[in-house]
């Protein structure tokens, strides 16, 4: 596999993964990178640099940034965005391979949707647990941590693609482990029927 293809795959995976955390911030970031010619966007993503898209994604990024730090609003937003972030992550990943043939584009969409689902589920599941605590500081800290993770992950994908892909594999394994633990906790927390 060539270095260019590895870099392209890492960037597509990072964008899809990031969409699971903060879709609008990822769209805004890509649009700004294209606008300032810091990244040559694939033709199918160049529309993200249009001023109208930049304005809308900027407004939605700000709304999500604020709402994500308010107790319970974050969980309601995560529930709604389950139907937005995952398909958007798949579409963004596929768009990076728009000129590479249908098979590669479909593979990118499948993997991109998986990465977006992994980060979205990790985010939503963690927030649901944190929201069982009445104090707001842990929620705010979790939100800033997710934003830091997003920025760090995208930076790693840009400058060290192989390191990002390795970290992504670890993240997905950790997410599976967390889901297993969460499922066990939910089963134990469920009230048991009383014997007759």
C-alpha cells in the first residue's frame, strides 16, 4: 500500500471517526481547510468550502459546543444524532474515495460508518452514565475531553497516519470492551421480577 493511499485512508477514517463525536465541527474544519487551501479536498467534498455551508456548519458547531455541556441536553442531542452522525461519517469517508472506483468507495462507506458508530456509541454511552450524577462539572469535563480527543485524533491522522490507524484500532477495541461492560451493568441494574 502506497504512502499516499495510507494517508488518504487515515484521513477518511479520522473524519468518519470524528463525525461520531462532533459532526458539524468536522464539516466546518474540512470546509475551512479547503477554503484556505490547507488541504486539497476531493471534488465531492469541495462544496464544504462554500460560504453558505461554512456559515451553517459554524452555527451548528457553536450550538453543539454549548448544548453538549448542558446536563441531559447532551444525551437528547446524542439520541437524535444517532440517525445523523453515523450515515454522515459513512458519506464523508466514501467521499474521500470518490474517484477510486465503486468497490473502494463502498468499503470506505462501510468502514466509515463503523468508525462513526464506534465513536458515537462511546460518546453517548459515557454521557448517559455521567448524567446519572447530578453535578454538572463531570459533564463539562467530558465534553472538553471529547473535543480534545477529536482535535488530537485529527492532528495525528494528518501528520502520522499509521499512528492514527493504530490508535483507532485500540479505540474501537476499547469501545467494544466498554459496551460489553455497559451491557453487563444494565442487565444487573434491571429490577428482577419477584417470585410468586
